[in-house]
């Protein structure tokens, strides 16, 4: 089975529905026999995601920078927890350890991670599936803006085609599994 990296929010002040989505995602990844790769945090959607995977007997692999460990937000219950020296090395480890990427709702950190894996894919540094989960139209503004970039040739169509958009976690996992064979 695959190691699926999930990018999502780590804020503790989110609406309950987003935490439930993260829990459902972790559970679904585990139920399908995949390993969860996450940012290694125990708060917000990131914590709910890992807890969801573990509630379904899934394997969790977290990657967190020392600075966040020092703030006591590390997922100490992770089956494997890699501590890096910074955010850039965290992303490198997450990319290397993952077979596919799934992005849930999130803010700047989530978008940074999404764009990092997407950019490296456009440069052919990897060929791993990248799926954006657009639940309740959360990413509609971003998707429209990206389409506009393609229309103006700031981003080439093949690069845009590397980002798969799904409207549910199950659809996202179906897309990943279809591409991984």
C-alpha cells in the first residue's frame, strides 16, 4: 500500500466540521491500508488526522521541525516521528517518504506545502499524484485563480493538469489509488 502525505491546518480555533473531516480522512487512509504521512503535529486538523488514522489501526509517520517540538505540539503518539532542523527539511522528508499527496483545507502553511510538491512535480523531480480536496467549495477561489493563470500562459496547461481536484476524501483516495495502480 501507499504512504499518503496529507497537508492541512494545524489551528486549534477551527470549526468542528474541519476537525471531523481530518479525522474522517485519517480513518479512510488507514481503512484502505495506507500509511499516513503528516506534519507531525498534535493540534488542529493535523492532530485529528493522525488520531483518525490510529483509531482505525493505521500507521502514522510524522515529520516535525525541532522548533515545533519545543512548543510541545509534536504528535508523540506517532508510530514514527522524524524531527528536522527546520520547515524546509521537513518538506523534503515528507516528499521523499510519500507516494502521493492529499491537501485538505488549510492556510498559508498548507498552501506552501501544496505548492512545493506541485512545483517539484512540474520540474519532473517526482511523479507522485497530488490531489486537492475541495470540500464545500473551500478552494473554489484558488481553483479559479489557477485557471486564470493558465489562460494567460503564466502556468502551462500540463502543469495545471498535475493538480487533481476532488470534492470528497473518498474521491481523492480513489484518484490516488488509480494513479498508483
